[in-house]
């Protein structure tokens, strides 16, 4: 991961790793728990080098989230470079079996290409990632 501020959030999910992996990688499921809408997502998403575009919001403003997949280790690791508005995030999900469930770790390095907005990007990600991870856990538990 590159330069920027690190945000790491982990969540215990009451679902097996394969269920969590589907929620992270099937676009229709990502829409359900993450609140984004697929604009242009490759049919075989996610694959290294792919560029997916999602519609999201920052308050009342609609934004396009650019998702460039860096690495995929099926069922275990998904790494991508995200760009949305003034924020750039090097994101990585790790999916680890734990007892009868799963632990998901979201590691993020946050920066901004806009001078002076790095802290604002960090604050947004610090707020958004824990909420997103909580929704992922609730979604997987409710949809076995």
C-alpha cells in the first residue's frame, strides 16, 4: 500500500467465508449491503486490472466511484484502488475463517490528490468504513 493515512476495520461475521466472499464480489449483493449501484461492472468481476464504476452519494451529491482491481485471491483477498470525489483509497479485504464464522479485515490507505483535502478524505473514510463493514456483517448473517 502507498502513502496516506491508514484505516483498518475488522468485523466478525456470523456466516462462513464463502458467503462473505459472495457478498464482496457479486455486484448485485454489493448493491444490497453497500448502498452503491453498478454503473459499469465487468461480467466476470472482480479480476485483476478490471475497472468497475459504481454510483454512490456524498450527502445530496451523486458521485461515481472508480474501482480498479489490483489483486484477487479467490475466497481470501480482494485489493483495489478506489477513487471517488476528492478521495483516493487503496482498499484491501481479507476474509479469514474463524470458528463457525468469518473475520473480515478492511485495510485502507487514504489520500487525496487535491492539496489540503487529505484530512477530509481520511475523516470520510473513518466514518464510512465501519458503517460499511457493519452492513456487510448484518447482510451476510441475514442472507445465508
